[in-house]
C-alpha cells in the first residue's frame, strides 16, 4: 500500500469538491471516496488502487431508506447492505433485492458494505487483482491475461478482445431487474442515470466501468413504484453455498394474469461484464403461458451471442438452466 492523505467530508458539496480535484492517471482518479471500504481497502493493499487522497464520506446524510411521494423508494448511498436487505418495505415490495443482498458476501461484510460501494464493486478477476500480470482494466494497453489464461469464472456476454472480467455484484443484478435509477452529484451538478446506462461494457476502454467522472458522488438510488402482484426471485449458482461469487445468477420479476405472463424483467449476473438485462428473453415471455418450453426459449434468447472462452463454456448451459429454474420458481 502506498502513502495517501486521509480527509473527512461533512456534507455532500465538500465531498464533491474534494473529488473534483482528482487527476486521471494510469491508475485512475487519484481521489477515492470511502464508506465501508470492503473493496477499496483490499485493492489498496494489493496496489491495484493507489489513491493520493481518500475521502471519508460516512458523515454524509445518505443512510436512509425512504418512501417517495409517487410510491417508489429512495435508498441512500450509505445505506448498509444488511439494513437494506432487512428493510420491511424492501422485503415486501422489492423482495428480489433483499434476496440478492442476502446471497452475497458474509454477514460481517454486509454490515459494512454500502449501496453506493456495491454499485462500484470491482471485478474479482485474478489478473486484475495481481499487479504483476497484464490487465487492460488496471493498466490500459498492457493486454488481457485472462483471455488465454484462467477464465473459468469470467464473462461470456459483453466482453471484448481487451477484457472479459465479470461484474461481481448480486445487488446490481437485482437493481437492474427493478429498473433502478442512480442519482449522481458532481462538479457539473446533479444527474439521474438509469441503471441500464450506468454500467459500461469494456469495448476498447475496459478501465471505464461506469459513467462516473472524477469528482462524481453517488448520492442515492431510486426504485419505481412496485407493480402489484409481481413474483420476484433471485437465484444464484456458485461453487459453494456461502461467501462465494456467482458463476451464474438470475433476477426475475414477473406478473401473471389469467395464466399468462403480463410483465417480465430478466437480469443475469456472473456471466457478463456488467449486470445483464435480457430484453430478448422478456419479449419471449410476454403474453405466453407458464410453460417449461417457453422458459427454455427465453433462456436461449438470453444467452444468444454468448462467447465462451477456453475454460468457461459450461456457463452457457448453466446460465440457461439458471434462468429456466428461476422462472419456474417465480411462477410456481
């Protein structure tokens, strides 16, 4: 770990001002915000993150879960994962989010990790976390060791010749299925970004994982008013039952009317470079009956265009079965 300056922000404008002083370099912005620190501190110890300044934002008034006048939900960026997972409104109206949060990490980590931090969680690719190996995400232009190396856990959707690292978050998959909006405050003012536009696929710039600019601070996330009578399921398939990242996961939100699916949202995790919503699968499901063949067709559509690597070809079928089983669980 390299030397850095530590400071505390007492309000959002002060935090934004501190962040706006960041200069982009090979290792990215030189100012980092810290809340729970469950990812940042690990990466600093590994010399993957090397900020010159770390700004503590734990004093900011962003730790509440609040109902909105339109019936939606406002989730502060500093709400801890445990508090969000056990919130009565979340459990009742947005249960897929609670399920996803409780499937991730350990109880101790969930007590520290925050909503904003989880949105910004970095990949678990072993080459990204080892500064002795080539990684375009960590050092642009150095190459992607994973494509010819250990890639069993990496992406089969959304990758490029420069990066196939997966987004590791469970929460982000559920938020994608719920069509969350990320609210950001920065030096240029405030803006709202639908979660489907917040994350970026690597393309030729894998070092850019989202739309944040230096100095931007996630302040809160909003969820739309819950649809009545929806069934929600988060299914996570992994190598072991606890404290493990997904090989494939599915967040399903469906509404059934008169024996047919009248509303469907399908998002996948563990298989793509960002939380992966499949509009194609949703189209297959709409107005169809509760039939295993239809679910399989939706799964085929969701994995259309998958590009497996040398060690992760099994993920194609695994992800399809994950989607089928999750749909079955959601529809009974």
